[in-house]
């Protein structure tokens, strides 16, 4: 894992939170992101919420 992985995962997490990613056809990226989502250090990020915008139901699910 590199700093680039962490930076990319943070950006993807925001887009995922907003429901802006269609994972269809992106299985390799989805698997990479699911691996990062499953790390204990990533869990606090997934628990954060905005006041006005709610994430999709699958957002915290590692096996989305």
C-alpha cells in the first residue's frame, strides 16, 4: 500500500458516498477499494456523515 492508494481511496470514497460511481464493469477497482474499506484504519472514514447528504445503503458495506 502506498500514499497513492490512500489518496485515491479517499477520493473514491467521496464519490462513492455521493452515489456517483457505477461499479458495473469495474470489478478490479471495486475489489481494490473493497480491500481498503475492510481495513480497520479506514472504518472511521466510512462512519463519518454529512448533515444534509446521506450515503447509499451499501456505503459502509465492505462486500458491496
